[in-house]
């Protein structure tokens, strides 16, 4: 299991379109992937779950992946979240 704290740098935060793109990135991997913000933990492959987080730029979240490709999954998600 890999867990990393990442500060969101997307200017629009994770509104509908960026959240959908993140779900697409996460869905490329076999690992179970979760995002945690405050007291909420959601499946990164679920668009409905992602929308409930309401994440904004500058917020720090935890990305957790567990599986054969966990390192690659966390790395790609981090690349996406810090792109401006």
C-alpha cells in the first residue's frame, strides 16, 4: 500500500470535468485507489464519490493505492493534480 499527501494545483480544483478526468486516470490502474480529504474517503474510480469531496485548488489530500501497480497509480494521479 502506498499513501501520499498531495496539494492540488489545478486552478479550478476538482469540479465536474477535472474530477471526471481524475476518475479516468485512476481507472487505468488495477489497484484500489482512494482519496481522503478531511473526514471523507472515496473511491478515486467513482465520479459520484469524487464530486462529494468538493476539492479546491490549494487543498491537500491523501491519495492511497493498494495493488500491483500502486506506485504508478499514485505517481500519475499526482502528476494530474499538480498540473496547472
